[in-house]
C-alpha cells in the first residue's frame, strides 16, 4: 500500500538526530507558548521562521508544525492551574479544569488532558494520511476558475463562522485582500501601492504583519489590565487518570476527535470552535449536566481532544489543496513557499519527503508531548510563576527580533509596529484579525486565478458558472452569504418591531 | 465607544475611495486582459460601499450599535494612554536606531525602558536583567542563524 510505504519512508527520514532535535524544539517551544499567555503559536512560529532558512524544508516544517500542536497541549496547563487560558483554544478547559484543580484533582485533569490530546492528535494524523490523497487527486482536476471559487468559499466560510460580527469579518477580509495587492503585480510586474518604497515592492510581508497583529497588539491589550496570576500551590499527584476517569472520558475523547478533525478542515472553524462545540455536546449528552462547570472531567477530556484533532485536521486543506484554513496554516504555507516547496495537489508526488516527513514527525511529536506535559509538568508550573512585567518585554523583544530577521531590514520592524497599533485599535473596536491575515495570504493567489480565468474565457464571467465544480462552490458561498444576510435582516426586523411596539405602549 | 466606531467606519470609506482612485491610475485593462488595477478597484469600491451602508444604518438606528461591541473584544474601558505612548515611542525608536547603534546597545536600552514601563522600579535589577537578556538573546539567536547589526560596536571588531 502506498500509504504504508510512504509512512515507512517518512519514519526513516525523520529518525536522524538533527530532525528529531528540530521536532523536539518545535514541540517544546509550542508547549512553552501554549503555557504562557500573551504569545500564541503564530507569534512563536513567526519568530522562529527566519531561523529555518538554513535548514531543509522538511525540518523547518516539522519544527513549525510542532509549535502549533504543541501549543494545544501547553494551553491546558495554565487553564487548569491558573484559570487563565494559555491560548484561545484552551478557554473552555478553564471551566472544569480549574475546578478540578481546586478540588485537589489537578493531576487527573492534566493527565486526561494530555492523554486526550494524544488520542485526538493521533486520530487526526491517521485521518490526514487517508484523506489527503483523494482530495489531492480531485484537486488535480482544478483549473484557475475552481481555485478562485474555492478561495471565495474559504473566505465566505471564514466570515460565516466568525464569532463576532459577520459584517466586520467581511470588512477584515476585504482589507486583507487590499493589503495583498501591495507590491509587484503578479502578472504584469507593475508596482502597486509601493509609493516608491523598495521595502513595499515585495509586499507588506506576512511575518511582520502577523507578529504585529497577534504579538504586539496582544501586549498592548494587556497593558493596564491586571495580570494577577495565582498558581495553585497544591502538589500535583496522580497524573495517570483512574479507571473511573477513563470510563467517563472515553466517549468525549472519541467524539472530540471526530468533531475536532472535521472542524479543523473548515476555514474559520478550527481549534477554538471545536472546543466550544465539544463542551456543549458533552454537556447535552451527559447524565449529570449540572456537574459541568464544577469539575466534570468530561468538560476537560472532550475539548482538549477536539483542539488537538482540529490542529491535525487543518493540515488537510493546506497540504492537499495549498489553501490554509487558518492564520497558522497560512504561516506554514508561507514557510513552505520560502523553501521552494509549493503545497497543493502535487506536493505528495513532487515532495513526498516533506509530506511523509511531517506526518511521521507528528506521531513522534505527540509522544514527545505526552512526556513533556506529564512528568515534566513541574517545569511549566515554575515558568507560570514568572511575572508578566518580565514576560512583556521578552515577548516584545522576540517579536522585534523575528520581524528584523525576516529580511535583515529595520523597515520590517516599523511595519510590525504599525500593524501592532492597527491590531490594537481593531481589537478594541471588536474586529477579528484572523480573516485579515488569511485574506492577505490568499489574496494574490485569488487575484491571479481570477485574472487567468477571465483571460481563458475571453472576458466572460460565465466561466465561473459553466464549470460544475466552480459553480457548486460559488452557489454554496452565495447561500451562506444570503443566510447571513437573512439572519441579520430578521434581527433588524425584530428590533424595529420591539421599538415601535414599545413606543406605542 | 460609538464615536470611535463611527470614526473607524469613516476610515474604511476613505480607504476604499483611495484604493479605487489609485487603482484607476494603474489601469483596469479590459475583461479579456484584466489590468493590475481591476482587482483592487473592485475591492476598494466594495469596502467603501459596505462601510457607507454601515455608517448610514448606524445613524438611522436609535439604540446602541450592537455590532460595534458585539465583536470578541470590543472593550469600552479606558486605555492607559500614557503607558501605551511610552511603549509605542520605545518600539519606534528601537526600529530606527537598531542599525545605527547595533543590536546589543539598542536592545539593552529598549529593554530597560520596557522593564520600567512593565512595573520594575529599581534601576539595578533593570540594568542587570536588560544586560543579561540582551547578551543571551544575541548569542542564542546568532547560533540559530540570525544576523544582527553590529552598529557602532563594529569599530571594536564585532561583525
């Protein structure tokens, strides 16, 4: 079987000391940023991206991928012990995890979280292996109109699934697409929106923008906010869950794995949404729903499994189609392109060492993470006690180093700071930033495919509707937009009825 | 907060109009052979129209605008303007001085200000931490392959 042979080749390629070292660095840094609030996996990946320029594509992606799924493990530690989520996908774990810790059950909470993460992560890797091939085979039949339509659907899904205002999410997508136009036009080579700047001729740069929007703006948001963190001082014991814990957790773990994996594939879905959905589902299915929020182990097992499964699922569209479903995958995509590897339908045939190397490394990385998060949990507890007044300058310094080392250009640092300020203003106004980053990455691809499609069709827009796959994707996008607009219309109508009804009383 | 939202919406309208006008100068081309300005022109137009619609619908509504604070972090509380200003100036100064003074000196000075802004009050620990962090990050990231500017320390032989 091709899958088995590929997997064996993948394991053979990663069992070298240097590859294992980079895998370990990735999962270690991932756990660290997951534990520490203030810098998420995208910030860490941006900072370490320039360090990967001198190593092989497989090693660099293995390290960066390790940061992503490592952060899913690490986020639970601070949620359980401090009641502050290390990163967004661990918010839900605070609800029951911290309560378990207060009841002296921090050990089982951490244990089931690590085990569930391992099972969810492994499930996602297996599913990734088997799902990528048929998807890539289908994508080989895609032309410019189909790729354009897939990206339209991706952005529509992103705005549809936005947790805040859909309208604001659409604005963010448009701003991201406009930012993607800065630099040389991909077809004619004419400079656009560069205003004479040689730095802007290459575009605004994903790394400075991402670090500004996610890293610097996070620090600015935290300035002035109280940073009291009381780490529970109780001794952490019984890390291995009991039989009773397993009996209560096995159902949530399997459901979380499936739910998380498929949500991870969807643009805008991902780890955060999967945790909320898993928690809600387990509460509904539970015989004792009143125990949720008071230390129910199901409330930890399900969401923590789901977020790791979602992390694995998000690799599917990125590897098979070359379309990142979230900002983190967008950064991985950029890293692959920098190394001369184009993800997409031909990745598995042209660069099997990258694809199978990443898959094999995820198995190894998940095992490393169980050891990092269980026996070495004391190390993370010590790190949690570092005061924020020390962390804040370190986070900012890492951002500054990361932005500068992209091109050894101080202008990239200025761009990062500008976007840090922009990100701060947008977050205070209630805008989500993920749609902007995704649109920034997909924009140039989207435009190229759009223009090539029009050239193919001699200027006729009907090409998008006469090709069945493209038409189907666009119809789904239109239906999603209409349902969003209809829902907003109903809300407005209800409000007007209430206002006029109230005025008449 | 409402005035802030309105200002932001006006900014989007301005951005959309600017992008559309600039794109016209780039040239829209023809549908058979789209020019470099076509895609951004469409984007600019859509963003301006959407923002205008949002502004007009906000003005017509009596109640507090749900969308402005309905987002994940719409936060009406007062921002610590002084500390934010210090942070912003420090970061910009860091970017502008990095290549002139070099990584170690700029980082040391920047960290000292950031540690002070973050809450450390005594200067001896600030100086010690700033020195240690500058040195450790310099050697650590240099080992990982990052090339830092030596700045004025190139005169004492640093590369």
